[in-house]
C-alpha cells in the first residue's frame, strides 16, 4: 500500500502551532512532500529560525507521518522564512526583516548585557543577527563583544560592520577614541541613528537588535520615526525604583506605537555557590508584577552570576563562554520567546515577506 500526498497532508493537520492555534497545513508551513516507496520527506517552513518549539513540531510531525500505513520512514526538513512587518509609512532598511529595540527606564539594569546576550542567543538558534549600539553616550558593545576593529568602507561608501562571535555590530565606540566623550545634541543623535541604519552594509538579517540609551529621549524618538520597529523589550531589576522607571519606558513605546514584546527581569536573584541558598538581593517579583499590571508578556528572569560581568568585561558574553550556566540558559529561553512574539505579531497584522537573495 502506497501512501498519498493527501494522506500526509491530512495527518499533518493534527500538528498545531501552539501560539497561532492553527495547524501547520492551514498556516502554509508545509511546503513540499516527496514520496518514494515507503519513504516520505517533507519540508516545514517556520516563520523564524529561532522558533522555540521547532524540535517539538518536527518530532510530532515525523511521528504522525511514520504512523501512516505503508510508511517506512518519515523525515521532516525544518526551514524558516522570517516574516517582516510592512513599512507602515516608514522606509524599511533593505535586508533587515525585524528591528527589535531593547530599552530601560534607567541605567544600571544590565540593558546592554541583555542586548548582547539575546543577540547571541538568537544567533545560536540559527538566526542571522546584527546589533546596533544606539547608546551613543555610553557605547559598551565593542568591549562586550571583544571587537577592537574599525568598520571598513565599501566602494559605495557604506560601513562594513565588524563581527563578534558571529554577529554583526556597529557602535560609535568603533569610530571615536576610547577616552573621547561624545557631546551631541538631538539633531546629531538623529543623524547617527540614520547613518547606522542606512549607511551600514548589514546584508540579510532576521533580527537587528538595537541597544537603546536609558530613559526616554531623542534616540528612541528618531528610531520610531524613521524605521518600522517590530517591537521593544524592556529590561528592569526587581526593585521598586527600577520598575517605576521602566513603566515610563513602556509608556513611551506605546505612545510611539512601538509594540512592547515583553519584560525581562535582570539580576533577579543570587544562588550561593557553596550552600545553594537563594538570596533576592534586589527584592523579588517586581518585573513579573509590573508585566501583569500593564498587561505585558513576562519574558523571564536572569539570575545574578559573576560570569555575566566577567564575560562583558572580557568580550566573551556568558551565552558564548558558559552556555550551560543558569543565566545563559535564561537568556536563551528569553530569546526564543522574543522570536515567538515577533512571529505571532507578524502573522496577525498585514505583513510583507522579504525573500533572501
């Protein structure tokens, strides 16, 4: 008995996307079915290479197809075509599918550390990722990524972003001497944002992470007015002062019509390496409660780990240097949830599919 393509598609309708609440056939994720005797090969194309349920969907699909009469082998090939929001009246950046801003209401909460580790976690999940340092007054990304090179310039006068641990990066810190202060007013900040978006040869990226300066100022306004931003991630620590300031940042993003993808609580707790006792140094649960109060997604909490600080200082972020550490695993899980939220959002609003070259 030979299985048919219709039988394969019918059984694959039992595989539901847990976020979109529809089956993968209806969603158009099943792109190709090849049948040779009892062997069935099929392709499932997801909306992001960083999908956190990719392995789950693959396993379920293969099991269902393998259970059909006459099937001796079932193999699912998992691919992705990252979806991008339409320009919504703003000029898109060629090749960049989704721009994700990372912000905070105040400094000192680990926003840049979070940006770098989330970018690296997305890349480890298979996405093409770049990171832009929009914190002009405190450009830390070159040090955090271990980049000491200046951008080269192409024949068409665009900057080639240096790479650190497999992700492309650009920062004002690559263009000025380390000890030189950047003293700029609003128009110059706007120009820097434009230049880093338009005059950098980013190539094809699934995600461009933008590390914003703390607070609610000119850079975020310039970003929102010039390019379509897929969403923002806000970073806080558990204590009340930080949470209060982050509420203002959420209000800013909402006023600028930038969707807030969720809240990350950094430095959530500390676990003693000797007795394994948990200590809530900065309090407990502030980020989660704020997310509930403001009807936001709580993306996760990152524990205090000295390796996070050491990795940032030495240019070896914890996601790369110690991927099995609890903090690294937390960043990885949060990155998956961010990719999930961006994909869900892209499926629910008018979208544009950007095809790779």
